[in-house]
C-alpha cells in the first residue's frame, strides 16, 4: 500500500541532479548560440564609402543644364523611376555622373524605389528638380515600409545591454531592423573603420532615426563620445587656428589638416568632394559634409571664398577616365546556363565584368549570407547594369 501512495513522478536524488544538469546545458547552449554567431565583414570600394556616407545628409544643391531644362519640362511624361536606365535619367536633365549616382542609390535602397519620398532623398536630386519631376512620378508619396518603420507593432523588442560591434546582420534584425536596414548598418560600420567607437557615431547612421536611437540608447555598451573625438576636440580647442580666405576646392589633404582636421577627416572631406563631381559648388554643400561639425563650420565660414555658381565638372576628362575603368568589357558570348552562386572571381571576369565590379558583386553576395536567392536579388547589385543583367538573365539558374 505504501508503494501505491508514492508519486508516479517521484525522482531520486541522482535523477533530479541529472535533470538540473540538462537544463543548465540547454541554457548555456542558447547563450553560446546568441553570442558566437560569426561576424560578417564587408569590403567597400572608396566610391561606395563616400556614396553611402553622403546619404546621411539632406539633399545637396545641384546645378542642372539650363539650356535643356525648358525642353525637358515640355517633354516629361508620367514615368516609373524603377524602369529608367542611365540614358533615361540623362534625358530628364541629369548629367551622366548624377544618373549613375541615382542608379547606385536605387541599388542601396533595395533595387527599387517604393515612394516619392525615398526618391527625393537621393542627394543629387535637389528641391527644385524634385518639384519639377514629382507630378510625373508614378509612385505613392510614402511607402508602407520605409527606413523609419521598425518591426511589427505586435512584436515588442525586449532590449538587453549590447555592444553594436558584436552584432552580426541577424542581430540587428532581432532588434527590429529590416534585412535591408541591417545590411546598411553593417556597411556603415565598415565606413567608420570597421568598429563603432561611440554612441554618437552609431547615431549618425541614416537608417537609425531619433526615435529608434532613443529606444536603444541606454542599452548600448559604448561611450557617448570616443577618445579620438575628445582628443580631436581638445586639440582643436587648444590650438588657435589662424584662418585666411580660402577656396575649399583648391585645398589638399594637408591644407585641411592645417586648419584643424585630422588626417582621417581630411581624407574623408576629399572623398566627399570627389563624389560631388570634384568640387564644392556652394557653402551649403560644404556644410553638409559629415566630417565638418556645425561648430567647426561656423568657425571657418567667414573665411570661405567660394563662388556662388560653380560649373559642374561631371564632363571633365577625369570622369571619363574613371568611367572607362568601370566600363564592362566587350559583350561576351555565353555558351550555357549557369548558377551565379557557383561562380568564382575569375568566372565573373570571364563574363565581362571588371575587377572592381566583381569585388562588389562578391561582397554583395557575402552580405546576403553567401548566396543569391533568385534573379531579382542578383539584379539588386548595382555593379550589374540593366543592360548587362538583361544579357545574362536568360542563362541564370538557381538550384
């Protein structure tokens, strides 16, 4: 009778110990899985770095070809910007360089524009040009899913203390960012040197708005400002700069360093100038450079000697030279179907891509987790032009 009174689920001491040990092992395994995900790295070209960094800023003022503007206005018809080629953008009054930047921007935002608001953010489209085109753009004013929409309202993010340098792309997605946003954060991390050194630096990433940053701020295991920032501030405040009138377009890296910028900051300013076409056309444009703080700009503004109307240099021989470097080789005769996920560096070269383009394609593939899901995903890579994609599309297979 005593035996019948014993609980069916009675466990002796050794059994209980074994059960507790199992729970501990499961818990340790989950923690290990969370913190040991392999970190992803991205290698960007210098042009990509300068381009992405500029998206943190508001649109710049670009001067368009005034002789053709009237003709363009009269000939504009309703259009979907996702269907425009390089020549189509040029027919709308943009220079070749500006058209290239727009197509690259389209690649960065996911391969297609989802709203007029998103198109407007492209920094080579100024306010006047946008207002001219807006009535003809066949897109909604705002998209349902834009960069400022974070996760579903049904899913509440439970934050824990974290170091943003330890997060892989999937880690950012768990914090409520979309795959596209997470990918851009990882690329931005490479732009700033492969490591976030302060909360302020992370905050400047353009896909993290003020509301999302405020939500995460207390959990970020980084100082408000990095030691390098504090060092530069002390250096600049301790050393009085003797300014003279200067034209920023004629300044070299050494010249920028002489007025208080670090070598890294000076190099970034030069890259920013190059992406604008090789020169600053207005003081406002210089002010938008992300390496120049508002305080620093106010300090040197009265000494900036910059003509109001600077001719755009997009058609200079230098630009033509860079274009020839990026230009795809002669059309290649493709003999059979192929899986782009199986192609090596040399295989992409044989398809007619340049070294620079192949590196971009392989970096993009790596950012997706190591493979292209389908043709649409491959098309998003902005190193592959519309014409080149149409050439290889019939031969693509994904297994």
